[in-house]
């Protein structure tokens, strides 16, 4: 059986949607990276049609390692903020639309104010979601609040 690549599949789906997106602030103008195995770039990096530099870390719950992906989001975003080749930059995460409640429930084990503080520290511009028919956007706060205990 070939290795499954749920994260790369998510990235490919998302990029396809953004190439035709109606909003020029997120529509891809030029691609920097779309490879989740890159050592030099975030999972997804591109310049939008309006020249915003998007730096996006992608995570999928479609693996046996899904609980570990919750923690990896924080470290990978922090690592990206240490890079200096970023002007007019927007940080974001990408998750499958179907995983919003999974990540929300997992993040709720963190104190809400600390979680929101992390979103301001980076700063996280948006949480992108993707599915077969398109992309969505949430705030960092809305992601935390999506699961209703």
C-alpha cells in the first residue's frame, strides 16, 4: 500500500481553490511553496494578487497521528515567525472543513485567554478550511469556540 499523504492532499485541494478564488487578497498570484515536506518554507507560501505574502501551516486529522498535529501547529507557527524574508506577511493555518470541531475540542484543553494570546503573539490572520467544494475562513477565536461542550 502506498503511503497516504492527507496533509499534501489537503494542500493540493486548497491551492486549486485559491487559484480561482474571487478575493484577490487570497487568490494566488505567485507560488513560493506548496510542499508539506519543505524544510525552508511553510507548508503553503504564496503571494496573493494584491501582493500579500501568505504563510500557512497545514494540518489534517486524517491520520493515526491526529492528536499530535494539534500540538505541532503551535511549534510550526512559532518557527515561521523567526524567518526574516517576510514583508507584508499574513500567518494562517489550514485544516479540513470536517476537522474544525476536532481541533476546537482539542484546543479547548488550553486556557481560552492563553490560546487567544498565542493568536495575537504570532499574529494569526485567519484559519482556512478546505473541502471538495471550496474554502472557508474562521478567526482564531472562532476556531476555539466552534466546539460546544
